[in-house]
């Protein structure tokens, strides 16, 4: 009996490994790359600086101090009780940044592999004022990460936010946030006014995440809980039938963005099940359409995929869940 149980456990582990490997698409060449990543804990340096040390700090990090902001505002920020509380909470959560640095470095290894001409930016950590709409900024030279947006969804700073927004204020979504901003720089925002075009646009972003962050879960890529991801998978056929039967695919009704694309607590089918549905389900469907296309045309390069029109991807994918 014990021998049989042990065999079953080994067999189960084997299938789990196969499943993870198939889903993760880890790239050994990308993993083996050596890259030069510099991470600056500017949040700590600013928190520890006195007003008298501000000129030296500005001289050292000119890129972080816009000319139009007078010193008086920086000094007021240094002395602000709220800023000091934010500094304390950020330092409490991120006593070090080692684990996050390893993940960011791993992400940029994949970026370097698939986009060999890309210049890796210097990374700065900040402690700002909890602006969930701008958790990070990526420029040609710098990646600015506001750590105050990654303290965990139950943190007191997020008590005034809706639950579905606070859910994303977690460090488990940090790499997904970086990948989202990077992807949007690589994919043209110009698209037709159809619902299909919106779905494919976000589908491309999510598919690019499949390549650039295969070491993270699918749930993290799309900002779902595991239960939300399971719901989307289990109901994919019914969702697609709903879109088709209600002639939504080529619809130009702008309300569809709020119903199925934009940040929200759930998708809006206008049915009794709405409260149980996963949010942004249009993004999920777009992801599956792009995956279906790439399954049929695996030799398509990432650059080619990102430039393809949504209608071409949809028709050639022959998507049918």
C-alpha cells in the first residue's frame, strides 16, 4: 500500500512538472545571459537625507529632480509627517530589495534575449504618495518604481481604495507591471474602434509577457487571483459564444471597454453571474486568440506578431475554444 502511494505521488509530481514546463516556456539561452543591472535604493537615501544634504543629493541624481520643482517643496516633503510615515512603511516592507532585484534582473535577461538592441535602464526605487495609476515609470534611461504601491493589498495605505484596485497593490505584481509598461512601448496604441481590436491589443501585451516573464504565473500576468484564472478558463467557451451571439466581436460600442477591458471588479455581461465573473475578460480572450495564432504559426517572430493587424491574427488563428 505504501509503495503504491509513493508511486502515485511520484507520478503526480512528474505530471505537475510537465505541466509547469509546458506553461512556463523558460528559455535556457535567456536564463544564461549576463547583464549589467544597477538598482539604486533612492527611497532610502532620500529618507535619510537632511535638508542641508539636499544639494548633494540633487547633484548626484539630477535626473530625479525636475528643474521646475523648487527646493522648498523637496524640503517640505522631507519634513512632512506623511512622507516620514511612508518612508517607515516602505522600509518595513522592503528591508532589502534582493529578491525583487533578482526578478527584475531575470526579466531584463529575457528582454535582452528577445530585444538584443535594448539598453537596460538604471532602476530607482522611490517612496512616493501611493498613486496606483502610476506605480512605475520606464524611460530610455531609467525605471522608477514607487515601492509605496507594493505593500500588500491589506496595507492601511490602501484602505480607501476599492478592493479590486487594492488587490493589485502587491509586490507579486511588480514584474507584471514592468512588463506591461515595456510591452506598451513596443506595441502601437493605434487600433481600430472594434472590440476585437481592443481584445487583440491586450492579447499581444499578455502574450509578450509569456515570453518576458515565463517564471511568473499566468495569474500574475493578467492580475488575476488563481480562482479568477480558473473561472476564465472554465467559462471560455461560454464567454466566446456570448460575444459571438451578441455580435460584439466587430462592434464599435465604446461601452464594451468598461464592460470587458478596463480595470473593474468583474466583467459586465448584464447577467446574474456578473458578480462571480473574472474582470477584464476581454483581455483574457484576446490573449487566447493570440496564443491560438502563434500555435498555428510558431515561426512568427515577436516583432512580426506585434505589427500584425488584429483582424489578420483573429482570422488566421481560427480561434474556437
